[in-house]
C-alpha cells in the first residue's frame, strides 16, 4: 500500500473510468489528493472530480502531464492519437504511462509519445464500485518498482491479472471488458421473465440482482467448478433441470461463445490488427 507514496499522478481524461481510478487512489489513501492532477476538456467533469476528491484539475493535458511520475491515459479511443501527439516531448524521461484506452496498442502509444515505459490495461466498469477486473501487460522498460505501482493502482479498483503477451488484452476485452454487458443482459432478461410471471418490476429487480450477486459470491468463496455448483442446484426431473434443458436447447452456450468471439474480432479491428 506504500508503492505510490510520494508519487505524482496525472490523469489525461476524467471520464467515468478516470474518475473511478482517482477515487480508488484517494479513498484507499494510496496518494494524497494534492498529488493528483486531472485534465479534461469539459469543465463540468473537472468541477465534479475536484469537488468530489479535492484533486487539482486543468483543461491543459500538457500542464497535467508535465513532471508527473505516473500518467494515466483515460481518453476515448478515437482521441488517443491526437493526445499522444499533444503530449510528445512533455513527459519526463522516467515517467510511467498507464493506458486504459480500449484497443490502444503499446506500439501506437509508445510511437506517438516517443516514450517506452508503457503499461496497457483492460479494466471493466465494475471498477467504479471497487469490484473491477483488470488485465494488464507492460513493456520491458517498466521497472519492478513501476510494476508494483501499477499493481497498487489497479488493486484499488478490484482484481487484476498480469499477462506477458499483449495479444491477451484483446481477448480480455471480449471476456471481462465487455463481460458486464453480457451479465446486464442476463439480469434484464430475468427481470422481464419474472414480470411476465406476475412479479412487480421493483420486486423482480431486487430478486434478480441479489441472485446474481449471491451466485457470484458463492462461486468465488467455494472455488468449485461452475459445473459442480450448477449440479448442486439441479435436482433430477426438477424445475431447474427443465429450465436448463431449455437454455441448452436454445443454444445458450453457443450464442455466448459467438458473442465473445465477435467482441474479440472487433477489438482486434479497432486496434488496427
């Protein structure tokens, strides 16, 4: 928890994920608010993060990044090239750059910035409530201390997993990056099914969300294979068995696998692969 002590941090982009990372740093007391500068072109975003966390804000990306020990790129993918061009020559030589830009290749970032200490990450939206899953990789120029700093920052958002091959970032995009959307669709469908049975929408939502939270927590705590957990719920000839038969008959696994594959291909395309 001391890896980021006395580290100055700059966030280029203060949108939802940037705000979540700033919140993780400040709320876990990893850095002081005075050590964080957030830049964003929208005054409303700057005001929001300043009021909420007490950090310094600016509309000038170069001003934010200049002299910072750690620079987080948290902009929209379509803005990455322009932001890198803008920051080129501004970063101090020993600075660590962490990108959360979906599809942003390390080579693209390093070439655009003229900088080689780059960490590329793929977080997901539950990071905003401290339950995120982030997959990350780093260039050889990232030191052991900087890797520890990366782990401390990402740990404030939830769980994180290091991979040595950057190709797994596109695969992580398809599984954990887009994964919350798949879960939200399942939640939505279950709520609609409950309403169809006669439940009020408010009661249905409460039941379904708690069921999903409880099932995930149970799976994490028991560490059993999901098939074993499913078998424990499924009595021969019972209600769950009938329901699962319909899901399998409808190609539930196949459709989900195709969805993940489609997301992976699109991530590769967006990154210019």
